[in-house]
């Protein structure tokens, strides 16, 4: 298992999301939902928009390009919850205020 440092809790206030690029090959949208950190793939499957540059509305991140909404816990699109419009999600950890994203073995290169 590989954990990558994605920032600190100071970088991600509750109710916000940000884009992070890690290790030169991973792009994530991080969201802080009431103090719990979630990570999704940063690329919207609709047109490639950077999800982390969008906004957080309740439990959904809103793509800044066309307003598509994705659930931060599951990655499913709010108005069409099928596999074709799902964004991959990733486990996160917070250790001493450091946000880490867990990279699955299958995605490590």
C-alpha cells in the first residue's frame, strides 16, 4: 500500500474542495465534509473538468465546467447514479494534520 501526502488540514477548510497533483501522475479532488476528508479522481468523466476546482454542496462536489455533481463518498453522479458516470474514490487518512491519499496496488506504477 502506498500513501501519498496530499496537504494539511489547514489547506482544506470544512466545506471546501481543492485539486492536488501527487507524485507526478495522480490527480485528486480532495473534499472536507464536516471535518472528514474524501478523495476522488480529479477528472470529471463528462468533459474532463477539474473537480477539485469546483465547489462542495452538501455531500456533492460540483464540476466547475458544466455543473455535474458527484457524491464525495461514492463517486456516483447525483442525477444519474450508474457506473458510466462514476468517479473513482480513494481512501484517505489524516496523521498529525497531514492528509494522505491511499493508492491501491493496482494503480501503482
